[in-house]
């Protein structure tokens, strides 16, 4: 599902309006996203019909990872690609064994600690070449 398509955004807004009108409930998407029941669905592999999470491989990854925060879901989507897929076992190990993450250099820890020592995002790579190699962003 293309959540950013104009038609889809209109359907979402219409749904929000109907929920308010019929149930008296205000649905707000910019609220805290830390409902343990929601993450439990991913942990149990109940992601059928959820864009980018419904494949068997991604479902297995989420069941093994046991995501409990939005950052895990974001990183999961980023890792489940041909290039960074080889980092998935390391990411899972880092999440499940906090404090045992390995960094090639101490300067990498503040950059990679959010992803358990794995380079997941291009912004992390850019920060690494700035901090360790002295490159500028220009």
C-alpha cells in the first residue's frame, strides 16, 4: 500500500473523520508510539498486510528481533535489503545482548549505538567519514 499517495491519504483522513463521528474517538498519529500490544504483534509475526513487513523473511526477522520500539521497525526495514542484510544477525545479537556490542573504534560508539554497532543508515556512514576521516559534508 502506498501510504503517501493522495488517494490513500484521503482515505486515511476520511477514516479518521468517520471514527470521530461514529465512535467519538480522536485518532492522532503524532502521539507517542510505544504501545506494547502493537509491538507484540510484530514479535509474534502477525504482520500480514503491513507494507514491507508481510514477507515470510521479514516476518521471521521480526519474530527473532522482538522489536519493542519504533527504531527497531525503522532499522528492520533498512536492514532487510540485499546490501545490509548480512548485518541482520549482528543487529539481533546486539539488541538481545545490550552491552556486548563491538565497535572497531571507540569513536564509532556514539554514532552506531542506536543500531547496536551496525552501520544501517547512510547518515551514519556520512558521520563516520566526517568524524574519523576528517571529511566535510561539502
